[in-house]
C-alpha cells in the first residue's frame, strides 16, 4: 500500500464550499478512473 500526503494552501477568495465542490469533481472525473485507486480523504 502507498500513502501519499499532499498538504496544500487554499488561495484567498476560495471558499470551503468551492474547495469541496472541486475536490468532489476531481474524485469523480479523474481519481476514480485511475487503475489501483482505492480512496482519498480531504
């Protein structure tokens, strides 16, 4: 198993709601389609 830790900083003007919406889109449009992908937590 591989665990990736990817800390980041949200830029000014991006709300928590916007962040969560884009994170959800990343999950369904990209991550879920990757071979071997299991899960992600934000």
